[in-house]
């Protein structure tokens, strides 16, 4: 599945641009964006601020920001041991 492959790519590289994902997986920018939106909604990825200088003319791939894998576990608002005892 492509989402799993993108997840593994993000874990390996830690920080990638949308163009990196599109190029690596031979996807359109729109498809790569949809995949990254999926991981954003899951809370596994965050968008870093753009680090592009105006001299590159927005061709460096970082103009839209970088995606960073955070892969945090969800916060549990309950104690599993208490629930299991019932």
C-alpha cells in the first residue's frame, strides 16, 4: 500500500518536501499532497516552516514547507489497568 510505503520513507528520512515524496513515488503533486494530508490528520506528521530564500525562485522544493515524521502514540485519557479489572 502506498501510504505504508510513504510512512516508511518518512520514518527513514525524517524530513521531506512534498516534491521529494512525489518524485520518489512517481506521484502527481496532488496525490502526494493527499497522502501527506492523511498522515497529518493522523497526527503522525507535522509541517515545518518554509526555509526557502527568495533567491531560489521557489524551485528548491522547500517553498511549501517540509514534512517531518513525529509518529507519536495517541494520548490515553484513561488507565487500561482500571478498565481491565472491571
